[in-house]
């Protein structure tokens, strides 16, 4: 059996598993094969949103992991972890955590959209939202067909030689223009580990500042209550939400099957460093291991196909070992009950040709001796 046939068989099995999950977990499968959550997504503490962008120079995906810390009258407080290539850092990577507070009034009325928060930004940028628009902008595009906006971004004309992520090392410009509604389109996201098609409102237009111009597009979740920006394009850079994990949204499947993907575990880009947002998922697996002291499990690490084979193999092994160490040192799991294995990119369960497919292949699986 060739590689293409193997991938097709795995994808068919993946969809069958997703359909079964839909029946077990209260999800629906439409006649067109779309999998969609019956419970709407909402902004709430503990929600984790993972976005990815591909650096075309280095041929790597870089992820940002945002976790909602609180939602209150003052606004939405969140923390974001990411790593980016940086020639000045000892290992070639810049690692950062940023705290942000989006004010309630800006979520309702702001006209300025900031595509990337840059090093040195204040916790709150008054009068702005991130790529997710204010309710005013969303409703104008949805109901009137267009809305005037300002887009804060870094132009490729200012990032020559820095790669497609060079915007993190250049200054921000503010482009003005009008967004027009282009239609309703599905975007695939891993929601609680399940590949899910979510309907979005697609909007786009031309924005300018001085002699500089850019084409910009957004795919906003077609729900005024959340209107998540699931995808955006600016000039030749595209970013996409690849994972959304809700608090308590993952039912532990290890009790029902011998093999289970473990959603909710996040590593710093190209690193075996576990992020704080992983703690709820690790606590769940530790709890079920303590409830079943007779179980022994193997922690498997997997990567996408970007990067070299040996690098990916080593990374997958180190990530599996990092999770094992966390379970032993912080949660008291007996070491003899845990073993690890890393397979690099040799066992894909999805395509390596898209951001969301590669994100699905970057995963941790648990194998229980049954």
C-alpha cells in the first residue's frame, strides 16, 4: 500500500471516529458530512485558541496559544504564548508571553483591528480589537454588506529579508479602507480535538496608508455573540485558528478505547516546553490514571512534515518525555506505569498541505495496554 492510500485510509478512519464522537458527545453530522458543535462556542475563562502561520522562508509553522483568563465588566483578559525566529537569540528563537485586556467598550464599538500584537505593546490598546472585530463592525458587514475599518499591521515592504514573520521586528502601520461581505464559507478547526467545519462570514477589501496598499480578508465565525476571526490574510501572509479547546470540553476517551488522542496539550513552537494552558488536560489524564492504578500507558509524540526528519523524530521523543516527566513530578504518577515513544512525521492522520492538517498531525497520543 503506497503512502497516498495509507493517508486516505487513515483519513477515512479519522472521519469515522469523528462521526462516532458526534454520537457519543452530542455533536451533529449534517448530510454534507459537516461536523458542528450543537453547543455554540463562547468566550469564557479556560477557553484556549491556537493560531498558526507558515513562514515561507523557513518552511515552518509557528503557533500562538491564547488562553482566556477572565471575562468581566472591564473586558476580556487573556495571555498568549508564542515563539518566533530571532537571529539575535542564542538558539535562534524568541519566546514571549503577552498579557492583554480588551475593553468591553472596544469589543462593542472599536473600528481599529490589530492583526498582531508586537513586542513592547501595552496590555490594553484603547480603541482596538484583535482580528476578531467589534460587534458594530461585524453587524455592519453582515447586515449592510460593508464597513469602514482601520487595520494595524506591518507591511511586507518594511520586512524585506526578515521572512514572512518579519512583522514582529518592524513597525506597525495603520491602513484604512472598506470591508465588503464576500459570502458565507466553512473553515475547518479542531474543536476539542475533533475536525470541525464552522461557518464563517468572509469579508475583504483594499486598505491603504500613504502609497502603501494591501488586500485584506477575514473569515469571522458567523455568530454575533463570538464572531471569532478563524482566519485572515494580509498581503501574502495568512494566519488561521487551528485549534479551539473549551474548558471541560474534552471527554476522556482513554476509558473507552486503547488508543486516544490527547487534545489540550500545548508546546512552545519547535520545542518540548509545555505551556501553562496544558495543565487542565494533564490534570485530567493524571486523575484518570489515579482512578485506574492497574493501567500502564505509552505516551506517543507526533509531528507534521515541516522540518527535517531527524529533527522531527527528536522533537516528538522529547515532547513525549516532557509529558511523562510532568505526570511523574507534578502529579505523582508512578514512573513504571509510563513509557514513551516518538514517531516524528511518520504517522500522519491528516494532510500536511494545510495549516489545520499539519496542526492535527502535531499531536500527543496515549496508548493503553488493553
